[in-house]
C-alpha cells in the first residue's frame, strides 16, 4: 500500500498551505521534490533541481517579505506533462517584487539574489493579485 504525503493531489496539481516561517519555506522545497517524483520527474534531473530552486526562493520571499502574522502562505504546482508552473501566494499584496531586478553578483551578494535566480532558470515569471480565497499576491514561474 502506497503512502502519499498529505495535501498532494494526483496527477497534475498540488496545493499546500504552509506556515509563514523558515521551516515552512524549507518544507515547501522538500514537498515540491516529493510531488515532482510522484509525477515521474526524477530527483536530481535539471527540471527537478530548477523547480526546487524556484520553490525555495519564492517560499523564502513569501516568508521574509510577504508574511502577515497568523496567515499561512500557499504553494501551487501544476504539471502538464511538459512544463511545471510554480505559484507562491502570500498575504501581503502591498509589497510586490520590483519591476526591474537589481543588478547583483549572485556569487558574492549576501541577499537580493532570489528573484535573479528565478529569472535565470524560469522560462517566464511574474506577479499577479492573489486569486479567490485570500488577500495578497501570487508570484509565479513557468519552467
């Protein structure tokens, strides 16, 4: 009998509500890897590594910049057999990522490089108002 992690939906969509804490952000990245493997995207392949990186960076930003005490953040993954879409929603609609990313050296900068990394590995990314079900914004990326 197979055991699945709670909250994971087969075959093409996964939604998780996580606490807006550093632990929640780490858990988001790990659960993304579990869901990708369930979809047949093997751990360690380029797509899995890129998706896990994007989930980790967007979840960390949701915790650091989008946290509202007492509110969780949401991760949504969708897979159509070719592309993975990552969405991270938080409760702070008033604090959106900048339109133009700063020029940072990703090798020496201590912070401010998360969205630069997302931009480097994602085919496209953006920000939208959060859909029905909660206040705030959604930062998304397609890989």
